[in-house]
C-alpha cells in the first residue's frame, strides 16, 4: 500500500498476480462479513488492514492455457511472436459480452471473499461442442471484473468504508 501511495482510510488497492488481493486500511475496527482478514498495523502502522480478494486469477488463466488450449492456438501465437494469453485476449475481445452464452464461477482455488472457503471449486456452465477456447477465456474474465465490486460493497460498512480503488501498474 505504501508503494501505491494509498495510505488513507478507505483506499482499496488491488494487488494482482496468481491471485488478487484487495487490501484497504481504516482508522477504525469494524466487522465486515466476507473479509478474509483484518490486522492492526498489518498494512500501515496505526491503521487496521483489511484483506479480501480472489483465490485464483492468474492461476486460472495459466491452468486454462496449459490444459485446455489446443496446439494450433499455441502455434498461431508463436508464429505471430505473441504468447497464447495475448492471442486469446485478442480473440475474446472480438466477442460481444455474453455472446458465447457461458457463465464461469472462478472458485478453482476456493473462494477468498465473500464465502471464505478454500475448498470450493470452480465451474463453467453452458459449454457446447461449438465452444472455442476464446469463449471460455472470455467467460473467465467476468468474475475477475465483478469481484472487486463485491469486496467494495462488503467493506462499505460503518467503521470501514471503501471510498476509492487503486489499481497500480505493474502488479
């Protein structure tokens, strides 16, 4: 948080990687359902640090590319000098939202927020024989985009309010 210069109460920072951590500080202790943890001075000295997030983000996309993308996609990406993630992102971006008809629940590594249960599993619903890798890749984006809103709304409780989001570059 100090590196992102988000030191004021109510500033939530997304730290993204294999998972995503939503971290916020507050000058008051408050009960926030679905928060994974709260520690006095754990983020900034003299403040309460709240942590929520997603158990799998980069891990889910990595797993998908490694186990579910046919060799021709890897070859196509290599011929263009890009990685498979970039190719799938380009192909997925050509779709309208919901065009593929898939719904993904991103609990492949459990659920850190709101249920706080690391034993849960993920699922993709709506696949047919016409489903392409870019359709599934796009479906997996959706939960990544909606989880911060869940963390933010959960933390908007008396004593612990999320006032702004910080998405530092390079995370």
